[in-house]
């Protein structure tokens, strides 16, 4: 019984929160001096808090993370099962139209790979790579 429980814990997919936490930690260590911050858009809230945040400007579908120096938004999803909804897709299209980059990442490892590739591509396009 203990072995079955241990395997279930080891086989469990990380939550989106866990994936994002690991990515932000890695990003801050790897790209020191480049700021990244979370957009507090999701999560369970009571009606009063949700109403207050809505009138303050919180908008459903805005990506999870923003890197201002690079104009890059990061939408974090779980490794498996996470999908972009219509409100998120609408924001992604808008942000791309106004010249920002949006990365949709399936977990920490994918986010790390996509950011690394994005940085490499920027270095190639400006001749610094």
C-alpha cells in the first residue's frame, strides 16, 4: 500500500501553480536583472473580491506572466491537459497585433526551452548571438 501511494505521488502531474513557481524561480536565477512578474488573474475568489478586482482593471484571459524589458507574455499551462480558452486567445491575438510576443508553455521545462529559444532568436536577429 505504501508503494502504491508513493508511486501515485511521483506520477502526479504538477499543477499550473507549481509549474509557474518553478519557471519564475529559474528565470530569476538565469536572467538576473530582467524582471518578470505574475498577473493575478486566476484563482478562486469570493464575489466581492472578484467585483473589486474587475473594476480595478483585472481582465479575464490576460497571460500569467510578463517580462517588460522584452515585451514577452507567458501563458503557463500544465504539462498535459491545459488548454487556451477563448478569452486567453483573444488577449494573445491582441498582444501579438500590438507587437508583443506571447509564449504558450506546457509546463516548466517547455517554458524554459521556449524562453531560451526566444532569447537566442533575438540575439541572432540583432547580431549579438
